């Protein structure tokens, strides 16, 4: 295993992309990297990677502080009176672009406040009262949710695991469930032979279905939602299409 931390993943993806497709070089791919390709030539075509496994999908949540809005409807009502102070991650990165899509689609007036430090800065601002709501990934705020310091108002998923909290499907926009959120894939260089691809997928399935592994993830309340082979590639294409068709125009519009 080798860590290539430079350039927000670009260096690591270049290493994978240009490696021989012999099964000895694989890596992790975060879907948020697609936004890096909007205005810059990153040196490779991400659509040509071999997408073997979607290792995990993390749902987004719209959250408020423990003393914030009681319900989604209360939040929407308040937004009609005065635009919400809405916290996001770094300027024009995935959480802010997703927030723009959500608020424009649902007609919710909001003023976006980006935090270069990401979720930790955004959550500190939320608990201080500097912002009213924020869009976050549920795994990154689990501790705060469990401690009752923040609470969800809506879940960007087909189903909500939080009692009384609507899903994006409940709110009338089921197509966004598969587009918004964090997805991480296991990738290999372009042109990986099918026999090597299938061998790796079989090994990954064995690990993901191991009883001791499932017991451990259940204890941590983790649901990876893995997809394999063609299904993983299909999931990438859906989200890549969303980024190119929906998010790239927003990126260009708001970066001017």
C-alpha cells in the first residue's frame, strides 16, 4: 500500500491511470474529484478507469443545531421570510454544488456560507449559531448526532432511518437520491482484463460478506451499500452524468 496525498488525489489517480493493467495497481476513487475536471485538464480521462467495486455510499443530511428548526416544514417556512444561512464545505466543491441543486430544485431561498476547513468548521459554526443549517455526510457527523448536538431535518436518500425525518423521495425528488452524496470506488487502470477484474470482485465480496466483518460494521452502525462490476460502473456513470450535466454549469455560473 502506498499513500499519494498530493494535489487532492490527482497524483494518485495519475499513478493508477498510467500503471500497467496487470492487477498489481488498484486504488480508491472519491466521486467528488469529478469537480476538479470542470475547469482544468487533470491529465487523464476518469471515465476510462476500470470501476470494479463501489465500496461505499454515504448519504447526505441537511442538519440544524439542537436548538434549531424543529422540522423540515418549519425550516422551509422560515426561508420564505428570510434566506437561510446555509453552511457548506469549500467554495464550489461538492457539498456547495449539491446545496445549490437542492435549494434551486425545491425553491428554498438560501445564502451559502462555505467553510474551507470542511465539516468540522461548518459544524462549529452551526453550534455557535453563525449558520442555521448545513449539508453534510452522515458518517462525518455521527458523533454529533449521537450526542444530540445537531439533528437531521432531511435525508438525501430513498429512505430515512431517522424517525419523523423525511427522505428526499418523501420530499418529491427521488432522482436526487442516487446523485447526491459521497461515493467511493475501487478502481484499476483502463483495460484491466476481465479475469483479473472478476478475481478481485470475488475477493471483495468474500470480505464484505464475512460474518465477523458484518458484525463489526453493524456495531459501528456502518452500511457500505457495495456494488460490484457492471453495477458499480453504472453507479459511476449516473453520478458522472449528474456532475457533468447539472453541477458543471453551476460551477461555471457561480465561479464568474
